C-alpha cells in the first residue's frame, strides 16, 4: 500500500507539472468582427502590417496569424434608415454589397484564410493551418418584410444574425430604444421560425430584455449573444443581467463577452464627429485616414471613450463565467466597432486573457470551450435542428 501511495503521488506530481497549452494552441474565435468596414479602404490591405499609432484597425491577418485570433464572424453591419420600402431597398443593396466585399477580400488570400459555413469547416480550416471566416448579419433591417431574403443571406454564407441594432425595427425592440412591440413584432416571431428552419444562429445582442426573453422562449435552438457584457459590471440596457444569463445557459446558449459598456460611453460631440468619419473610412483618402487616426488617438489621451480598463474587463469576465458556467461563455469584444480598452486594445492582447483565466484556476479544457468550443457547439445545434 505504501508503494501504491508513492506511485499515486508521483502521478499527481506529473499531472500538476504537465505543460499547459499556450494561447496559440487553442482554437480562438470571436463572434463579432466589424473589420469589414475597413475592407474597401483605398491603399489598404487586410493582410498588411498596421501600426496602431497610425491606423485604427484592431484585427488584421498579420496579428491573427501571430496566434491571438484564429478567426470569427465578420459582420455585415447596415446602418438603419426609415422603415419604408425605399429604406429597406437601400439597406438591402448595401448589405449585399458588404457581403460581396467580404467575399472578395477573403478571396485574395485563399492559402491563408477560408470561408466557414459549418462548425466542421472551422475545425477543418484550423487543422489545415488556415484562418477561419464565418459571416454574420448585424441587424436584419435590410431584409425588409420579406423573410425569404434570409435564405439569400444564408446562401451567401451568413450563419449568425440578430433581428435588431440600436433602434426598434420591423422585427423587434432594441435595447437602445423605447419599447414599441414590447419584444418581438408578429413578423419578428416569424423571423425566429425562419432562422431556426434555415439553421442560422440567433444573435440576441442589441435586443431589448423583452425581445431576448421571447426569442429564448420561441427558438428551438440555443441563442448566442455575439458581443454583450454583464450588467453586473455596469447597469446598461445593452448588457445582460445575471438572471437572464442563467436562463440563457439553461437553454444551452452562450454569452460572448464584450469590452463595451463597462461604463457610460463618453460620446462627446467631437467623438461623435470622428465616429461618423470612421463609419465611412473607406471613402477617405489615405491622408484623411491618417488624420482621423491622429485625432482619435489624441482624443483617447484626453477624453477616453470608456472609463474602464483590462482589470475591470477581467472582473466582468470572471463574474459572467461564475454565473453562466464554462459551457456558456465565449468572446466577442466588438473589435473594430467601438471595442477595446486600455490593456486590451486589439487582438494582440488576447493571450493576456488566457493568462488571467489560468490564474483564476481554469483548465485547458475550460479554455478550449470558452475560446471556441462553445461557439461551435451552438452553431452545430442550429445545423442539427435544420436537418
């Protein structure tokens, strides 16, 4: 028995001293990349080196390949206009163009990045040493009142979509607006059914609490929040409260924690003007882009957009994990869409998150789930329901 005790002690020591996986060895995904806003910039390449001092981009292939991020969902974001036939038509034309732009940009680098339509595609691409590109749709406003257009965007490769953005629309109430439908509209309920039928994951970020509740009840597949923070950290309607996080987890869903709204957004008139330029950065000359970056960085130094930093972010992340459990947490920082904080300014900081999670006691198995496994599980659930 004494010999057995020594043998077991030796095994325990060996296990404790076993090397832990470095960050680059995990399949690391992010569920909300606004990076396509940069894809049409004149004189700019997604593959090139971009100095943060002279370029606002937070995600590029050079940094992705350095091991911080293996891929994620590149967003088709469409600014919302009037809820009218012309508004819908204009938005649809824009969304189609943005979808084509994503395809054209990724198509320039076939040996380095590949399009993923399924969870199996993502794993295959990762195994082949390629970066992974899913497509998502932030705000379903562009499809107007024609739900058959969801199939068009599914055929275009979209696998994740939310009904609403910052204002109420034809489908649902937004977290950023005064209730109109008290949740989903009648058309919005049909939108949920069609999303399930097609096997597209429902994104509840930006939805009001009532919209979230109703989608959680109606959907036959788990919900994903592609870029939301915990309301525990800051009481803002864009964030999800602990009770809803638990309900999300109970139904198999996941919250991909963001870096935004851990404080009030310091949207001064000067910052708003810069954001307007930023949203149309592809229309600026290289010289105008450089000037925008200079002004943005100068404003960051004197009037930061967020009163939060990496430490506050990690406190929120750890709280959300405690509430939801490791099977229901993922990451969607809102890169290139307003995300990023001091200490976690772009994707090169992601290994720091892994280090902090390890220090909190989370294992390789836990980290693999949170960095990519939970996302692919939800994607697979949607695929399975469609079949």
